[in-house]
C-alpha cells in the first residue's frame, strides 16, 4: 500500500475557563424595579431548568426582604418550562402564607395559554396590563 499523507488534524478546542463562562450568553435576564404596590421582577429571554436557581434566588430575595405583593412581568419572556412555572407557584404560596400575593403580568400568548392549561391562572393572578384590565382580572379571559 503506498504511503498516503494523513490529512491535517483539526486544531483542538481550547478548554473552557472561568473567563469564558463569564462571557457566556445568558438565557434569562432578570431585573427588579420598584412598582406601585411592591417590587416588579422583569423576566426576559428564556427560563428553563438551567436558569431555575437564578430565578429562585431573585424571588426569595424579594420575599425575605419583606415584599408582600410581588409582580412578575412576563412581557419579554419567550419561553418558560415547568420548572420555572413551579418556582413561580412556590413563591406565590410562600407569599400567600404570610398574607401576600404574587401577580404575573403581560405573558406572551403562548405562555398565557400554557399558564391557563396548567391551571396556574386559578392559583394566582395572571393579567395583561397592556390592554387595561384592572388588578385581579385574569388573563386569558
């Protein structure tokens, strides 16, 4: 068999470092702002099991800081898995046990439909503030 030159091997991928992880794309962005009735947690991007700890940390921080009414704005959230919905329901139960409540506002239509199918809109308030319904109005109607 004649000698055939071997094709060049692809360069090895560098190992991931902590610096690389700092520049990684984050699926979920969370911002907290002051609202009329209490803190507003604004979620944007995609929330799944990989971002669950981040979400729970923010919710628990607001609850332990004394929030009685916590609003979670879902207007920029494109996706939420069952772990995310579970975290929101657990936070709502914690607040309810101390006389507070958690409100979900402005879900995008696919997320609003999922919340309704799961019955979340029967456990806590889900409303669409952009179309004007007042507090306590559930969405979808």
